[in-house]
C-alpha cells in the first residue's frame, strides 16, 4: 500500500473509531501508521512534550462529548489536509478543525488548526 493509501485509510479509520467510542481501535490506528514516531501540534499552543500522551489526553477529555464529521479530505502522496466539524452530542458545533498530516519514513506529523464553533449546521 502506498503512503497515500495508508494515510487516506488512516484518516477515515481514526474518525470511525472515535465516533464508535473505540479507544483501542483509535490508538491502534495511530500506532499502525506512526511506527517510527508521532508528532502532534495544536497551532497557537505550546508543542506537547509527548505526542502520545497528548493523543491520550485528547481522547480522555473530549471523546465522550464530541463526534467528528468529516467535511473534506485531500490526500496526495504522503501528505493530507482534512476539514472536520466537531459536534457536541446534541448536534451543535463545538469546533471546526483543519488538520494537516504528513507521513515520512514511519513518522506521522499531525498539525491541528482549531477554530471556534458556530451556530449554523
């Protein structure tokens, strides 16, 4: 499987596991693609010291109250950009994110641009 196919499959699977409240599947999805390392950056915030702990923290603090809606995803070669709407369980928008991913020699770099929610659907 090419990096493009691996990355595109990962991008869809992580959302499926998140929305299904399957933490093991979600974490395993990341471990399967980030075989040589993970780098997570929340744009505008200090870079976490440990990206695996940041991923765990994200799950533990938001998964039970947020479902992810994939609006668009473009994957080319070993890079991708996604636009997500993160909805509260009542359907209102919590946040919107643009996320970029790069897979390079087993290292997954994820950058999250987080915008405020809105009142529209």
